């Protein structure tokens, strides 16, 4: 068996020192890997590059969404009938969905834009903070 340690105060001092070192290391790691802090500091350091990069990324993503695939189907193919536009109730249902989406889309975009401005505008110092 292991012999018991007679000097408990030395053991307690060593344990306290180890805990202090560990808290310092944890604090350094938290500061080093804090993604929001790094993002804020990069945004404050050079905001125009972030604005240009996000606008270019948004433009590229918007252009990718507009590209449509062309599918060539023979005129006498049985698949041609399945690819034609729906008629009757399906078409009416689709029109209702399109109209609702055209009404809801600006509301969603306005809300998301406001949230982005509220969160990141405060980082850059443009928007006042408000409490919830």
C-alpha cells in the first residue's frame, strides 16, 4: 500500500497552486477561442472588407438560385404528360401558396434584417442597445 502523506499543509498548498494555474489556463483558452469576440474585433478592425465580402457572397448565392436545369423530353414520351403543369385544384392550390408567399416574404425579410441590424449594428456601434 501507499504510505500516507504526513504533511497535509504542503499537499493543500500544492493543490491550491494547481487550481490557480488551471483557472489561468482555462481563462486564456476561453479568451483565445471566443468566436464572437474574434468576429467583433475583426469587424471593428476592417468593416469595409466584411461588407464587401458579405455582399458578394449574397450576390453569388442569389445568382445560383436562379439557374434552372433544362430537361429535354421527347414529344411522344410517356414522361411528358407527367412533366406538364398541373390543372384543376392542384393549380389553384399552387396559386394560393404563391400569393401567400408573396405576402409573407417581405415580412420575414424585414424581421431578419432588423434582427441582423440590431445584433451586428450594436457591435459596430451604429445601433443603440434595447432591453427585452
